[in-house]
């Protein structure tokens, strides 16, 4: 082995990105390129009565304008999340098929012009008349008609989670807490907006799409258009962020393909920043109610966790809030129920730790409250409720590390000696508080077979290929490390080919499973080539390794060596002698079945220090510490970077991010980064990350879990608990606003 795994390697794609050599979907040069602009509905509910395109058609550079009158009828495709490895539309509804308006911003027309600015201008000249109907866009408007569906999350999960009998558990409790929380909607806002370019060559379609899964794009567009996937090629190497917004395939991708076919030239569509709020799903508005019952020693006897949220008119989508909240602690009785309100909004979607970011927030704030009522340290309360098995199934964890995360995180943060009394620490006008929360995130095993190809050349260099794309997480770097490690060659001798559906299939890296699933296929491909050449050497009478036990041969720096002896030779020498130009293998990996007898979570612990202005109620997050146990660490440098990013998103969720509906117009109140707040450098606190490696023999050949979203889970709860410690006021809404604290007199 080369020892490439576990090294803090800098991003291999870094130089290309900082020099501009990396090309994103909006930068691919295509001949005779036209530009498209979507016109969105100006109402939230009703019908189109007329579309006047005359002025727009006369505008300079306009090629064509498409409406529902021109659009071919497309196939309906079931809503199945992209992690299943099949077609993955963002919603079952496809726009511009009729005159019905379901939500504000819904595409009603597409303007195609020679230049981007011409398309943007002409789009403003399209006049749409409506027969408006009453809209429902908030929980309060639709609460009376809320319902409990059978399934949520694209039909993957039940809406109800139960074990034991919660009423028996509450009856056995010595005390408890009962709390309600409200959460504003969240949006993704990746640096690169949704971008698609489409070009046809006869009946062959090529797409350049800013997405998280090129195979999902290929299969979705094929299903909608009634085409064979073999006639669609998707090429996407670099993606400028996603956060869930590009995990599913939204209508604009297929609309761009249809526009290009209609005008018989390549077409590119780039969503505006405002359109990003109505084009790629969001984290829905939610309310959570949680009740905990506990014995005097703090051990939980019952948890009841209910959620209500807004979905679209056509899909039973809800973030699955009860996965981790039902698994994190030993508790014999649990009940979780999702209820939905049908609203005039697009279907919500995966958004940065979907479900668990708020489900765990609710649980961990309630645990903090329980710790206070018991007079028990919050860390100690978590430790008293740890479980070695998944409470829902009784299966042991594939690996845990939660105890280590809690204890080592507390030590690193300096938790010992903390005065638990609220408002007990002050620096001038600032009230200082500290808080913590446990964290966990599911290890997703929904994916289908993953594949990669490894080819080793006679000069000792290798090319490894897989269809995965780089969307900012460091995928290219860690896959190159895995390939070098498996082949036993130097990192600089590996070139990774990626981002093309013509390459071996890789699923969408969503749900923090990218490194786990794709690295497994790359590892298997690389080790298959290595084993081929070891077998060749063992069978070669001229090799110093002839007749040796293959299990005793290791490879490092491209040299095969017999353990405990000096005998060995390089790949290059062997291949020259045997007149081999290369060696090649396809590596595949199938995830364990869904009924694998193990509990599957990645664990962590979060700690935060905040300062709250006693006069203004302004919250400043000053320091955060996170300790995480994500299995084997492929690259501590990129892992820490992802975890820091997740912790910052958690801070953003706690004190900055939130959007609300203008119920008079049925539209989002904030549709720009001037109104929808996300962190900037000045908001970022000091962040400290500890990585705790735990062995996991279930999740794949390398024992990798994931770090993409666990960094966010627990972060907002730690901050909210710190705000309570600072002020004595328990935040019940996110984001935490100054007015929430001022009404409770923080001074």
C-alpha cells in the first residue's frame, strides 16, 4: 500500500479552480449557443387566461418563445430520491403542460435569444394574465386540513415511527419536559445557480448540468422524454456547491433540452438568484412538539415527537425528522408522527442535513431543558442515556464513538468547571453562555451498484475513471488517494477521470454517502489491478516473487515486495518483461441490503460559546468545537473542511437563515441574498474540529461513513442551548432573532 489514505492532502483540483482552468456548466463553449430565460408565474394559485408574447417576440435577438401551448406532453415520473440510483425528478408535477398554476415562480414561458441579456430583457416583456384563486402557503393557513400521510420523503419512509407505548412511558416517569418549536423555511443558495446547457446531434442529446448526480439527470430526462438513456450523455466535472438543491432533477433541465431541440441549436439556461428560491425545493416551514419523560436519575422513559410542515399540492414530502431522534438514546417508548399541510409551493427537498438538522435540534434542546430540571450536567445526561444498539431494531451499531465524541469534545472545549446557572457570566455588556448537543446522521444504504475502472500503464502510472462529479467536497482528491493506496503507487502517478455518464456508473453523492460508496468501487478496481499483477509475478519463473504466497506481498511506490524478505520488483519491470502495455479492471461495489442487522449512524458532539448583547439582543457565536466519529478518515484536511462548513451552516440556521411567506401574494418574502441572510467571513467564529476514527466493517471495504452533514446536525442546538445559558431565555424559534430575546429582557 502507498499509505495515501489518511494523509492530509491538499485539494488536487485546487490549482485548476483558483486559476480558472476548471470549467463549470455555464462556462462550456458551444458553437452557435443561444440563451434561455424562464418566465415564472406571478401568482401562487389559479389559471393562466392569456399569455401575450408579441412585444417580447419583437425584441432584438429573440429566437423563439415557448409556452404551454407549444410544449410537448411529457411522461409522468414517480418521485424517487436520487440516492436510489434511478430517475429522480424534484417533483411529480412538470410545468408548462397545461394552464394551471400551483405555486409562484412556476415556469409559464421560456424565452430563447441570441444573447443572455436579450433573453433576460425579452422575458420582462412577456405579459401573463391569470384567474387567481385563494392560496395556502403557511402552516397556520392550512392547519385545519392537515393530514397524516402513509409515507414521506418520496415514499421511502413511514410517516409514523413507534416503539413501546409512550403513555406507559410517561406514566412511569418521575418528571418530564414538553416543548414546542417553530422553524422558518430554509433555502440552499449555492454559489453557482442552477445551470444547464443542451445540444442535440440528430437524436443524441448532450447535457452540461450543474448537478449532484449525472446518472440521475440522464435517467430522469430519458424517462420524461421517452428516450433511451443510451442516447443521452451528461457531462459535469465541477459544480459550484449544491447543499441538496442539485440532488434531485428539477424541470429546468428537461425544459432546456426541449428548447434546444425546438430551435435546433445549443441552448444554455442559468437561473437568476431570485429564481433559485422557487426552482429547486427548500427546507419547508415546520413546527415540532416534543415531550420527554425521565426517571430521577435522568434515564429516559418516553419520547413523543410530532411534526407538522408544508408540502406541495402533489407530493407527500416531509423531512424525516424522527430517524435520529428515535435512535440517539436508549428509551423503551417512542412515538413520532409527521403531519402535512398541502400548500401552494413547489415540493420541498433535501436541504443540508434533511430532517435531522431540526429533528435533533428539537430533541437536544429538550434534553438541555431536562438536564436543568434534574440538576445534571448536560454532557452527563447524554452519557447516562447512551445505547450500544439501535433502539428501534435492537441491532448493534456498525460503529459508534458517541461516548468518545462527548468526552473528548467536552475536554477540548473546556466544558469542565462550567457554572450551569443562566446569566452567571458577563463581559461588559455581553452575556456569555455555553451549550452543547449530541449529534448523529444516518448512513444511507439506498444506492445501487457503484463502478469504477482502473488502468495501470507499463510506466507505473494509472488512470482511474468513474462518473462521479466534484461539487466542492474534495471528491476528486479522496478518490485519487484511494486509487493510489489500492494500487500501491504514488499519488502523483494517478490521474482521475470523472464527471461523464460514458464512464463507469456512480450514483448521486447525496446524504453524506459519496465518499463511502464511490471510494468503495475505486478501491475494488485498484486492488483488482494490483492483485492481477501480483498473480502475474507469482506465476512468472523469472520474477523474484515466483512461487510466493500472494497474501504476503505488499506494494508501495509501485514495487511489489515479499513480507519479511528483500525479494521484489516493480510493476514496470514485470510489465516490460511480460510485454504488457497495461493492466485493467472494473471494480464494483454493492451496498449491504436494507435489512442489514446493524444500526447505521455517524455520531458527533457539538459545543458552542455565544455572547448576547444585553441591550440589543444580538447574538454572536464566538467559539465552536465539534468532535466526530465518521469511521475511517480518508483525508483529515478535506474532512475537517467539510465539518467546519457544516458547523457554519448550523450557525447560520440558528441565528441568520429563515424565509417566510407573504401570505397576501403567496410568495417568499426574501428572494435575494440581500434579504435572505447567510454567513460571511465576519460572522464566522473560531471553529475547532476533532476527528475520532472508529473501525467499521459494515459500511464498505474501507470502513468509511461520511462527514458532509453530521457537521451541521447538533450545531444549532448547541448554540440555542448556549443562548439559554447566557440569557435564561429558551429559544423556541429559528432563526433566533433579537426581538425574541428583547421581549424577555436579556438585561
